């Protein structure tokens, strides 16, 4: 029976290897191609090495390239579908050469690619809401017969609470925290050495490791979330507090994207909490929607939209990312929200979806940064970022660079949104109400600059009608635009 070559994001038991030898490969070249967050490389190497140490019949080869490893292994292998266009091309070349005997559908997602392709067919729009309903029905999650439990498919509107007043943290136990071991120490030594000799380039702070790398750790993280945090997750899933980086989020995207948890087991476990009367429907539904809805929607659309999707550029945004942003130099930033969020990326390689969308992505869209470069930044700086994750999230959802294939309007806002949804503005030298002058909030000024710069391209969008009308009434618009031009790409 041919061995199974598992990639570094296919490490859990649902990637079935029964009766087969297992090949894992640690390719040095794959680590050196891009500048990655230090903790991201640590997680991947630690996960691979732990998987190899855990069970017999696993061969871990440390080579310069994947090709060298396969030649050294010397026997044909089967693989599961990989998670990027480049890896898919590589695997199919190996299939033609006979090195890969078969490519099996990936169990890393609940819906097979072929089923999505049949469903999406020639639809002009592949809407998340439609996809999510299909998923709930076909997986029988939170259903009563053919209808959703509670009568509504999405309780998103109940889940947009600002943070509670007068608190600095949510009143929930902290997330699961793994304990590092000898394998982590060895990974740290290797990364230190490779960084010193210049073969690996990283950004961001080193550990301690905050996320699971083994199946045992991943299950512990899941159970801790379900038991202690899920109940508070829903209402505050969009809220931000400067003193609470994790809020009530699960942080499970990391073990899920390493393939340590089966998304179906995660969603079913959350649904079971609701059935047992331990989780409110708004929290459980919000979480289930993230796992079998949005996560799978972006996975399938990564393939559905094709390999050129990430270069779409509806607003012709071409500016490069400035060095302070690319290098996570949070200390150079005074704007409280952006400074805190960039610090979170620097120190942990993770912030939740609203800082990603409304602080980081919003900033990039306002400044006209190249969406593809920004997607690359998110992919390499976030511990849960992969090639399949960021195009639809960043190019589509955050930058609206696909012209509306994914989202009906750009996710761009002024300081008012951040002020409502966080406690950042109180401690900031800027004022979210001001768009002009010394204390003008750069998000508020940036918002109007964005609307003004892209007015023609936004004019056909009904949801942007109001801001476009408002723009015409802004007496100081030209001054705001001039002020933002003078700011250039310096840190705010
Ligand atoms: Fe951010 Fe503006 Fe609020 Fe400062 S005032 S924290 S820059 S939104």
C-alpha cells in the first residue's frame, strides 16, 4: 500500500492514514521564500515535529526541497488535495511523473470541491447566505426539520454589541494556553540559528507559543472554549477592548488550519452545547456560521474565482505597504487603535476578525494600498494565514477589490465605528469626530479621502449612495484630502 504524504496543514486524525506509512516533509526552501512571522514558522515546525514524534510509522524528512525529500523517500505516495494553487500544480506534476499515485479529496473541509462546483454552477453571485443555509441543511446543524432552530438562519444582528461600558476586559476565563516542551526548544534553537545565518527572515516577536500544535492540545483548546467562553462569544464577537486581546473568541482557526481539528466535529460540539442548554443560540449560531459557513465559503471561493482573483483591483489601488506597517513597527504609531492592533500582530501573530477588517484592512483600503500585497501581508504575518485564506478575506471582503463579488459594499469606515465598537478612542491623541486639524482622526479623514478618490467607481453602488451625497455637502473636503496627502504613508 503506498505511503501517505501529509502536508503541514493536514495533521489531525481525520486525514486518515490507517495502515499506511506516513511521510512528512520539512522543506527549508518553503521557509525561506517569504518573510514570515516568527511565531507562524514556530507553529508549523513544532506541529510537524510533534506529529512525527507522536506515532510510529511516520517519517519526517528535513530537506532543502520537497522534490529532494520524495527522491530520498523513494516510493510513490498518495496525497490529499493541497491548499494552494501552487501546491496543486506541483502535486499534479508529480502525479504525471508517477511520484504521486493519487490525489484524494481533502477531509479538511466539510464540503467536497466537486459538490461546491455543482452547486455554484453558473450563478452570477455565490452568496454567503445561500451557501450557509445549504451547509446547515446538508450537515443537519442547528435544524428543526428543514428549518433553522429558533426560526432564523443568522443571528448576526444580535451579535454586534459594543463592549460593556466601564470594563477593560470581558469577564471570561482566558483561552487555553499550551505548555512548551523540548520540541519547541529545538524549534526555537533552529529558528534562531537560521535567522542568524540569514537563511530565514522573520518579523514579529518570538514566543511563548500560544496556540495548539498537537491533537491533544487542539482538543483541550476546543473544550476550554466550549466550556468557558462560547456563552459570551456571540454578543461581543465584533467588539474590541485595548486590555483584552482574545475577548471571547475561540482562537481555533489556528489548529483548524493546521488540520488538527475536523471542522465538522468543532461545529457539532458547539451545536451540542446549545442542545444541552449550555450556550445561547446567538453565540452558538455565530460560531457555527464562522466554522461551516464563512471558513468554507472562502475556501471554495479560493478555487471558484480562479488563480488570478488575488490580483483583482477594482479601485486601481497600487501603493506599496510602507515599511513601518510591513515590519510591524507598532511603536512608530500614535493612533491608539492601530498601534494596539499592530502590537497584537507583532506579539502574537493574531488579532480577531474586527481588528483585521476595520482597523488594518480599513487603513489599507483608505490609503489605496495594493490589495494583493496586503493579502500577502496578512498571509505571512498571521499564524492562521494561508494562501487559501486571505484572497477572499482581504482582496474581496476587506478591500472590495473584486468589485463586489463577495461583499455588497466596501468595509471602510471612519473613526465613529471604531469609537462605538471599542474603548480605543478615549485614550487617543486624535478625536474620531474630527476630520480636519491637529487632532483629526486619521480614520475619519481617510474615510472621506477614500470616498472622494473612488467616487466614480462607487457611484453604481446603492449602499454607497448616502456617503456619496454627504461628500458633496462637505465644505472642507478639499482641505481634508490635502491634509491626508501631506500625511503620505507616514505612521499616524
Ligand atoms: Fe483610532 Fe481615530 Fe479612535 Fe484614535 S480617534 S483610536 S485613530 S479611531
